[in-house]
C-alpha cells in the first residue's frame, strides 16, 4: 500500500517537461533562416532583392547628383 501512495504522489512528466530535458539544439542563425526563406520563396525574393538594389542605386546616384 505504501508503494501505491508513493507512486501516486510522484508527478508524471508532461510532454513539455520531457522536451525541455532534451539537449538544447542551438537555434539557427538569422542568416541561415533568411537564406532558407529566400530559397523557399523563389522568384518573389529575387524580385524584392532587385527592386531594393535599383532603389538604393537610384538613391545614391540622386544624392551624388544633388551634392555635386
């Protein structure tokens, strides 16, 4: 009878506790996540990258023209 009372008094591990006891894997870096996202999105990412590049070049050329 004492064995059943000791078993019932010990808490069972919940899945959250069991997962937290696993060795922690390092979180992927921001660059790795960005590259994975870029590969997944495909042409949309390339379009946004080219649009950003054109806008930045336009801004730099505009500023250099104004300040000459």
